[in-house]
C-alpha cells in the first residue's frame, strides 16, 4: 500500500463498519437528574479462561463473517427504534504525575494529561517530529541552533509505508508513536536525549493494533511516565486462533529480527457487557484496547485491558480513567437493549472496568468532561455519528442532541441503561452540521458548526451555550461558521470562516448568562491547521482570568505548488493580543517558501497532524512553520521577527546519471 493513500484507503472499512444512526431516548424537561441506575453491578465480568474466550470469539467470527457477506450482498438492515422528538429551536436570544522536565507547550484537553504531538519542550531544547525524522533545536542563551537529526524509525529498516505521527517525552526519553503497514501494528520507538541535545536510538517495540488514525483525537497520552494508548483490534477476519487478536507486544531486534508477540493481557482482562454477550444480533467486531506502559522500564512494560463490542468508538482520557463510548449500528427492533455503551477503564490495574448502556454518539474527545468534584461524566451526544476514526467526527447531523450526565456511581456491570432523566435535550443545529465542534469551558457546554477553508461552510452561524448545572440554553449568533472552540481563560473563543476572511469571536462566560464579546476578522485568511494542537492561548502573568493574553494560530496563505508539499496549508502564524477583553492584531510570523529544498523524505511524507505550531516559552515566542523556527518579540502589542533558523535535513546532491 502506498504511503500517500494510507488514511483514505480505510474509508471502505469505515463505510462497512461504522454506518447507521444511533437513537436517543424520548426525554422531557430541561434539567438533568443525577439518580443512579437501579442496583448497578460492581463492574464488568471478565471471561474466566482462554478457552471460554476462544469459544465465544469463534462463534462471533462465524456470525460476523456471514453478516459482512450479507451487507456486501445488499441485505437490508433492521429498522431502528423511533427517533426522539427534536426539541423546538425557540430558545432565548440567541498515579501522581511526575514533575515535568520543562514547560508544556501543547494545547492539552486535560491538565496533567499530555497528548502526543509534533513538537515538545525538553529543558533548553525543542524536539520536533516531522516527515519521519526527529530534530532537536537548542534555545540556550537566547539562541536558535539546530543540533541533531535522526530517523524516527529503527536503524537498518526502510520507513516506507510507515507513519510517525505522535511524540511524547518522559524523562530523558523521546517516544515516537507510529503505525507501520510494512511491519504491522503500532510502533513505540524510544530515543535518548542527552544534555547536549544529541539523540540516540534506544529500542523499538511493536503493539498489535489496527490503524489508530483520527482526524481529531490523539492515540497516545502521557501521565507521569506512563504511556496510555488506545487502539482498536478488529476480530474475526484473520488467524486460526481468535486469541491472536488479543493485545500483544514484541521487540524489534537490532538486526531487524522480531520475536513473536507476547500477550499483554489474557481472558481475565477482557470484558463484555452482558447485554451484548447474550445477543445473537449484536455487533461484536472490535476489541477496544487500552494499553498502559511504563516508559522508564529497561524493557517496555505494558499491560492491556480490553472490551469487546462494535467498531464505532470515541474515547477520552481524564486524569483518573479512560472513557470509551462504543456504538452499535445494527440489531433488532424496539425491544433491543441500548445501542451504545460507555465504558470506564480506571488507571489502577487492580480496579475493575465498568460500563453503562446509553443512547447517542459523542462527536469527538471534546464531547466528554469528567467532573471529579461532582463525581460525574458529562457527554454531548447526537443521534447520528460515525465515531473517532478517520474523518468520522466531521460527519453526522446536529438535529437531535442531548447532554448526558452520568453519575460515576451509575457505572456497573453494563446490564443497565442510563435513565431518561440523565439526558437533557439541547438546541438543534439543523441537518447541515458538517464539521460540528463542541467543548466544555468552565460551567458551560458550547457547540456549533461550520465548514473549513476559503469559501467553505456556513458564512453565518451561531454557537449554543448550555449551562451544565441546569438552566436555559442560549443560541448566540455569529457572523461566521464555527471551525474551532477554545478556552480563553474563563471565557471561550469561536473561530470560523466567513466571506471576507477568518472570524474570531469571544464568548463571555463570567456573567449571569453567556454573551457575545469582542470580535476580530483576519482578512483574506483561513485556518491553516484544524487540530487542537495548532492553537495556543497564553494569559498574561498578571491576568489569572485570561482577560489579557496572546493567541497564536496558523493561517493559510497562498503557496507555490512546488512548495506546498513541504508547508501544507499553514504558511504563516497569526498572533492576536487580548487586552482587557479587547482584540487587537499583533501581526504575523511568515514562512519563506523560497528557502525550501528537497528533504529526501522516506517516511510519513504527508503532514496528517499538521506542521505548524505557536510556541510560548518563558518570555519567548516562536512559530514552527514546516522546517523553519521563527522567533518573534512582542513589544507594544506587536510582534516582530528577531530571528529564524531552518533545520531541514541536508541531503547530499544526487550525482548525474
């Protein structure tokens, strides 16, 4: 398979496995109750032996192979339960983490939960992952000096058909997460970083997995020195022994040899909700695995917990647990059990996972928030969705939405379903809700929709603000679509395309009710990066509520076709100042496409995770733009370039034929 078609190639699998609508229950009222489900079990029941699990999976494999054959032959699927009546749209006017080596420069969803990214800070260095290579850049003594370059994959192998997307740093180890079609499964490649910034390859490990790619979510998290990693494993289509699908790890030998996969779980850590296990019409085509590895161990020490269920999934990592929502798109008539389940997988290895039946599908990881003080999980769900994989979050309608509020005490053995009173209807966006965005900010849930890029999506839109604790939801009109929602101190920021450029609108959340705040339009521009890591807001030191600070966001500019493969769509970094809740343009730091040379790319030659990031370190401000690191100085509210460095690898000139 060619590397350039790796992500789109899975659309066929997505269409086959992730289709269908999920139905929300009929519910009434505008406030949520938090009563627990009647007598939930203490937790999920695991399989008791490998033989029991093997027999069960053999039966599932035979059934699923027949089901896939029937779908391919065009057999009709059963009709779903009745749709919940949409709410009228007449609303009011519109383990303890280890101390980090360095300051965080990643726009993480949860404090203390780092996410795999393309640039990290380690002491006086930036470490950059780009196009199959790792780079270190020294920032010591006010400098910007490229130091080291190394392939992100093991020595002696080709990086073709491999994709290296996410990087984490634990102690003096740089961890690269990638997916290899050539060698199979997920790679966890470990490198050592020395005090002088030099990089050395340490070892490589393979985890059994299918492709983890999501257009929004990140597969890896770092909590202290523990790698928390999610992967799907599809079951029933290959292997003589169905237990071959269980999570496993193997070491990549220095000579290119590989040992056999060593299982990192057994039947007693594989769980299934009883209401799924006992149904002949249930979709059981994936083993959803959460893998926990100690990155500081000399030999990578990993354990896995897995749940069986349908393929469509969304997952979210809090500081306490992994939450996984899986959705069933097939099955029987009105009397069938809940078509979705939310699993809670605690980090403590001795704790038992738990689950509850639900209705509806989250949009992405930002649809979740664990409220530890209230012992509750809040989730925005919609009736139709396609899960995290590929470009699933961008698809689905916004006509049937609910805020699901699950007390943690409601999670049990998976035999019960969330009560109707736990769902709270929220305003619809309409059928044209492509690229729907959502975010919990402070005491509110916010959501909206819009297109992406010049002239795409809704030129005018709106954002809905729902008070999580109860009360009236408000629809706030915007002159642009909603392509991004971010926290802005105690307020929020909506960013989206409009006819004249890229619009920025603050949503003030500190008063009695949410209200539209300051606005800014960047003319003739569009977002150059859609992933959450592309944005960063740093409040000023004397502004704890975030009323004043600096915003950085990559923007799209015209780039010559010969250079576009190196820069993608982000060729400039836009900076905005927010001073006492008023926006003023701070200027841009631009890339220099004319300085681009061939990098001799061997692996991961498409920037699926983007290539531009705003970076705030101490009193310094940088823009990562492809292979350029540009430093700027903010004075009197304006940014000016004070230096740049190109860290592209030096490729020896080819000899003439």
